[in-house]
C-alpha cells in the first residue's frame, strides 16, 4: 500500500556514502529510517514529499529490500527511486558470414551499490589507466579516520587493519556508476566486465572552430538553456563562500559548497563521463551495449539527480576519435571544445533529435563532418592476383639415429632394444596438389608432426624467396601470384621484427597512422592503453603473442601464414581474438593459412576451408561445419 511521506533528513557519512546511506522519512506521525546508498540519499532535501510502500507496515526499521520509494515529478508521474534500477540482456556476437551466434554473454546492468562493486571498479581503473605515480581510489579507516590514496586496498598505518573503500578519484559527489555484471561465467572470468559513470552536464562549454575561432557557451546557442542548467558546480559556490566567509576553513567551505550544488542541480541532460570495459572483452561490441544500457538508465530514472526528465546525453571523449562505440550507440559528433576534445550528443526525445538535426544541417563545419567523428583508416593492400597452387609437392625429412654419442651404459640399454644405428626418413607431404584462392581463410589441423608447420614453411619459402632446404619442396612446384606480399608468424622460427621501441610506436611506424595502429591493437585483443607503451620484455607470453600478430598485420601483407595460433591464451580469450582477427583478415582482403590444434579457435575463425594434414597429404577437406 502506497503512502505519502516527507523527508526529515538524509544521513550520509562521507567515507562510505558510495555504498551506504540512510534517508529518514515521516508520515506525519512516525519516522522511519530507510537504508539505501548515500549517492541516492544525498539528492533529497528536508520537507520533500515522496511516495513509499512498505512490506511490513509495523516495521519501524525496514531493510534494504523491505520498501519501495517514488518521487513525484513535474508532469504528475511517479519516478521510481528504490529499489535501484537494473536490467538483464543476452548479448550475442554473431558471424558476419552466416549470422550464427559465435559467442553469447548474459549480462546484468545495475547501479554499483556494494563496497565489492567499487572494489571491482577500482580494479578496472587500475588495469587501464593507473601507473605507479597515479592513484585511482581513496581509502578510509573508520576507526581512526585515516585516509590514503592507493590503487589496492591498503592496511591502515595506525591500526594495521584493512582500510575501507571511500571514493573513486576523479569522480564527483554527483557521479553515479552503472556496472555490467557477467552472469553464467566461468570460474576464471571476471564478475564485473565494465562500468559507465554518469555525471551532470559540464558547467561551461566553449567551441573551437576548425579555423581556431572560439565560440563561447556554444550549448546556449544550440539548445534550450534550461536543458543544461542549473548543473552541479561546487567550484563556483566554493569561490563565493570563500569570498563571503573567509573565516571558514577550506574543507568546511568545500563540503558546504558540495551540499548546495547537489540541492541546486536540476538539468534535463546527463553526461557520460567514463566508459571502461575489461581489456579481455573489448572489441566484442560490449562498449556500445553498456552505453545503450546507461542511456536507458538515464532516461527511466532521470539519472543522476532524479528530478526532471532527461532529453539529451553528452560526452566529451578524446577516445571517440579512435573507437566508434559511442556512434554505434547513436551518438552524433557536433563540435570540439576549446581544448580540442570532441563532443558528441545522443537524443532521448524527438525534441532533442530535432535540435541535433537542425545544427547538423545548418552549421558550416557540421555540414562537412555530418555528425561522424570516427573514420577507419586501415586500408587493405591489393589482394592476391591469383590462386596459390601446389603441384605434386613432396617433402620428407631424413634423420640419422646413432647411439655413439651416448654414455656406454646408456648405449647398452638401447642395444638391448635392438637400437644401434638407424636412418629414419619421414614423408610429411606426398604428391600434394592444392589450390588456395585469393581472400581465402584456410585452417590447418592435424596431429603433432603431421606436416602443418612444414606446409607453412614451404608456402613462406615460395612467397618470400627464402633459401634453405626447410623452405623448399623436395619435388613438385609451388606457384605464387606475382604480387604476393607475405608475412609469417612461426614461433621460434619466423617472427615479425620488434626492437626496443614501445608497442604503439612500433605499430604506428609500420602503418603510418595512429588510428590504424589502434584498430590493429584492438583487433588482436590489446585494447588496454597501458600496454601500448610497453616494451617487448614488459609483456606476458600471451600479450607478446598478440603483439606479434599486430606487428605482422601492420606490414600490410596480402598473404599471412600463422602457426599455433593463440597457443598461449585461455580458451575464451583465444576465441575472442580469433573472431576479431578473422573479421579483420576478411575486411583487408588478406589470404590466410593458419595452423591450430584448438577446436574453439577453428570455430571462431570461421574458415572457408579446414584442411586435415596427415599421412603425407590432405586426408580430408571440409568446411568448419
């Protein structure tokens, strides 16, 4: 049963307001203390009227799940406040060839409300952007009020107890966090794979035109003023307080300014201030999926301040130049700020869509870019001019086994088994006839020693002109198109050259373009910007393997030969990298021959043909299905 209640006060402790707070309400006779998170409780003012419903009308101390709360809006509707918003969806990564689902993730989107949620956010922040000189979180000891900035939970230097999470540095009191929780996950997979931070719109925004001209307060010229004002602006209030009351201690003045700013903020816009996806899950399309969920959250709950309905969402993001996930979620690029950062907007109602369209069709600079910011620059080389042909190819290896080099005692052991001296000849490929078509993606499978690596070596020898018996057939002929430009990754034998320069620099030097380099690194599963500055020695084995793939593709080949693809990656990550690399190979019209022993990689690559190598030839030719 719903009833009218009035806010008496909010009880918010600064050190734990992100994950705990209380709101005291009264029905005119009795008071009840409602447990919630402080980031919700802080937005309510004494005397404000709300609508509440309680599971047990006689319980004066309801728990988190024992009540519901609504806020009346200006249009007469009731805005749900508690329980917190959440949504579930099943995200499928589908084949661009067949439309079949290659991977499926069941996700729950919900507001961060537990201390453990923020510990996961800190972990994501640290893995992406922290360094030894930068801290991403503030920690507090509730026993002695000690605070420390650190990247992982520290021990209190006073009492030696583990400290508690207090704040994500760089966020504001007005910030709200939406997390993406991975359901039905494997034990080795993370529970939270990404988050979005929602803030009120920026207080001030100026525009710099392509010719350098500055246009002040650009949003006021394009949108109704009350969409973006009054926003959260504690810095302005703090300056006023310090001028009017210089006797106030700075920390008291700042805390007062924050409270007043929360009370004043009442816009019809929101801002996406941060989007972070776990590096292993980037490139799967989860970025725009998470942003789309955040847009629903903002629209349905009027996030962050939960007052007037929202009509538009803005974001100021340099990364949008290099990754299109905002545009895939419906955002359109309008202008650059005075400092040169791109600004994108997403309409939530037809009125906002009309305002965006009006600007894009009348502004001279917008007529040129048409609302698009990201433009892929990775261009393909010319595809192979004809097929690769193997005609009656034979390759055998001859080995002489002799016990003379062993100790006498061990020689006696082998002689007991009849082993003295023997010449062993193994025919790996016997009269092999095979055509590989331009743009074809061929996967080689087979037992160890079956001849997969040998076939790749022979293809490399014919394509590169490299001499040596390993790279030449004993008999037969391999014909390559005249325009072949090969690249090979045969671990321990043929690997792309990478000296002492950082990874991103190496890729940029090869591609000649930063956007193209970032596209390649994303494709091989190295989306973590921290890794882009790493040297080869600073990467793990699996990361080096992916980095070599990026270097390989950066040389713009039209024939790629890879042995033991993704050998050092776990099954889920190997499949994700295989999907992205296969998509890129097809987009760039590259012919590829890839050897692997992993079924999940074969499935994810979606090859045009699977060749089973063994017994001196190709014993089976089939599709991946």
